[in-house]
């Protein structure tokens, strides 16, 4: 799965690439990682990751499992 791996020094640049922004971003991520290592995971997170961590599968429209669940077999009267 991990193919075409290379180190940061051999990364291909772009005409639109901003090397200073890349350095600032790397420093910012290093600071965030250091704080999370010291105070515990997810102490600091980016704003795009949201605030609520509630996720649950919605199964209201799930089709019946006739072939795998005895209790969901239709009854004929």
C-alpha cells in the first residue's frame, strides 16, 4: 500500500508552492504535537475537526435480514 515513499528533501516543488508557508505549517504542527504529547491526546485539535464527537450508525431505513436473523423472518398466518 505504501508506494512511492520519499523523504522531504526530495519532494517535487510547484510553481504555486510557498516554502515559507510550508515551514510555518510544519512548526505549527510540531507545536501542536508537543502539546498533545505533554497534556494528552486531543488536548488541542484543529477547528475543522469539530467539537462534538458523537457518531452513530443510522439504521432506521435498513432492510430486514431475513436470511441471517430468525426473529426477522416474516410470519404467515
